[in-house]
């Protein structure tokens, strides 16, 4: 399952990428970031992409901002092994992943 990856260095940069008409299957977003937080970025992004799938990551096992995220979006805690990330991405993509096979 090959995927193209776009990288953004801030929540605002991620929003700029999402505002383009390019399709995005999944947004992997850190919860705590300087400036625009991960949950705030996702809330803004879902104004125009309501079906956006999100996987949150955090270096904090218990952070007040992680409680601020939509509880239906999965969260993995850093540090994590590549296999944990791969499984979380696979699970987050849900039925859409089957279209690639």
C-alpha cells in the first residue's frame, strides 16, 4: 500500500495544504504544538473536510489538550515503534484501505 506524504511544520501550514483540492487520506497530527494546537487545527480543517480522518500523536501520556480532541480520533503516545505507527495508520484508514488492493 503505497502512499504519498506531505509534511507541514505547523498547524497553519497543514491547513494551507488541506485548502488545496488535493485528496488526503489521513492527517497525522501532534496534539501539542506551538501556535495552533493539533485539536484546533483539526477542528478548522473539518470545516471544509468534514470526513477527514485523523491520527493524533503525543509525547504526553496525560495532557489536558488530548482531552480537547474529538474522542473518536485515535491517539498514540510517543515514543512508539514504527510497527505501532503502521498499525495505527492502517486502523485509522478503515475501509478506505481496502480500495488500494
